[in-house]
């Protein structure tokens, strides 16, 4: 027979998870900012192109949130796996929410304003990370989901990783994949 956690234990767990998710916001933001430059710093190494932005397209910028979030999710798994359920599901939802918000808000504001504004782009990235991490938090502290949720979540995470990498080398000729200078994928 399993015991139900007392309300004070649950509150303590919620605080612990919230601290982890808040640290995650800073980690993903800073690591994502660094990923903007890593490809150039590497001398344009093709292996680095798998996880770092290779041009200024919206698509390539999605990698700046995805890969740091996955790295941080692994760290969380190491420390929180025995304390929380739904970790894979929480992170799968987060890695899909992040580019969805980024893309929608970016295209929305540039349609209204008519141009990109670097500070706005940075704030959109930060806001999208915050929303993704807060959604992750809610899922982490909710009731455990069925076992297949974790497996399907892992498949969704791996699928997004594969697509992000594949379209760096073989980008469709659509606006989301084109940078400001008319290039697609690797320079």
C-alpha cells in the first residue's frame, strides 16, 4: 500500500520543482544565446551545425531553445527522477511550446511592425522560455500520467531533434527556413 504525500510534502516538492524550472529559464536563455555564435566560433564545423544555428532563419533559431532545454532536462532527470513523475512529458511539451510561441509571436509582430527588432526578438525568446518552463512545472507537479506517455514523449522529443538537424542540411525552400540574406541551411 502506498501512502499519499502529505500537503506539506507536496508543497515542498512544488517549491523544489519551481526552483529547478526557474534555474532552467536562466540556463536555457544563456546557453541558447551562446548557441547563436557557436557555429561561427567552430569555424563552421558541420558537426556543430547539428545543434547550433547556422544562419539567421527563424528555423535555425529554434535549435537555440531546443538543445539547451534538452540538456537541462537531462540534468533535472538526474536529480529529480525519483521525486517527480511526467518528466519526459513535461519536457516534450516544453520543447514544442518554445518554438511555437517564438515563431507565432515573431511573425505576428514583424507583420505589424514591418521589420525585425533585435531587442524584441531577444525578449520573445526569453518569454517563450518562461512560458515553456512554467508549463513544464505544472506537468511535473501534476498527477502521474500513464507509462506510455513517457515513451511517446521521448519519441516526440527525438523526432523534433531529428527534424531540426535534418532541415539544417536539407531545408525546404519556405520562408521559415530562409535567413535575411536569402540563404537556406548551411552557408
